[in-house]
C-alpha cells in the first residue's frame, strides 16, 4: 500500500509517530486479508485441502493484528486525550480494523468449503467466483487507499463498485439456481457455492463501509 500521502502535523511528534504506526497496522491488515481471499479462491478452484487448512490456521494472525491495532489506538487515546479530527481518526481506525478482520473471516469460511464442492463441470461458476474475488479484494485495497490518501472522492468510487459486485452476486445466484434445477445431483455443491458467493458479497460491503469510515475521517460527514 502506498502511504506516501499520509499527513501528520501534530506539535507532539510522538503523536505523529503513533498515527503512522496505526496506519501501518491498517495497511498490514488489508494486505493480509486480500492475500487470504486470493489464496482461498485458489484453494477452492484447485480443490487443495492442505492449502485450505493452512489458510484456516493463518486467520489467527489477522485476529492478532486486529488486537494489536486496538491496543495502539487505545494507548493513543489514553495518552493524548484527542479531540475533533484526531479522535474521529482513532475511533474510525478501530472500526476499519474490525472490518478487515471480518473480511479475513470470510476468506477462512471460504477455505472451510474446500473439498465440499464437486468441481466437475463447474468451470464457468469457478470463473465467476474468481471474478468476484478480484473485485472484492480490489475494493478492499481501494478503500484503504482512500484512508491513506485522504481523498474523499475515492469513497464514492468504492461505493459504486459495491453495486457492481452485488450485480455479480445476483448473476451468480441465478447461474447456480439454474444448475440446481437442471441437475438435482448438483444441489449439495450448489448450496456450498451460494454460501461462498455470499462471503464475497459481504467483503464488498465491508470495503464500502471502510471507504465510508475513511470519508468520515476526511470530511466529518457520512457517505
């Protein structure tokens, strides 16, 4: 993540350092969540159950990152007694971290379904899920970029892309439903695929909410 646009201008330089440290933590969480989502769809497409188990265990690291972020924020609040813009930044930082952690949970949930999906003749559906994953991870990155750059206009872009992801979700639901109607033997796999697609739709919601939090930090107004 590019953090070169991050602005710090406090009279107490230690507070500037804390703000940067918090931003680094958020970017680290975003990188971990997007990697987990990409790896989960890879494990699903290839039916790699060993990789899936590693991903499930790796989610604990993202949980730890969220806990560390919360400690950093609470320490700054306790030491600096921030008001106005600074307090808004710190409170929203905790919220952003929570949504990144939940995005990682959705990657874990996807990994848990590896081995439950019959990949026979499922190539078009896998392609659609991969397309949804790419869009969701891109939105997460863009929402944190909005936070890094303090560019409120990026929040609107992410919001509009969430509508695009929702359309993909609706299309995928129809594709799976049609396959289940045509082949009753596909029902079990179809149910799993619908669950997975819902995880990706929720990632888009979190990306939109992160962008909304960044917008609130920047402007003091809700998106």
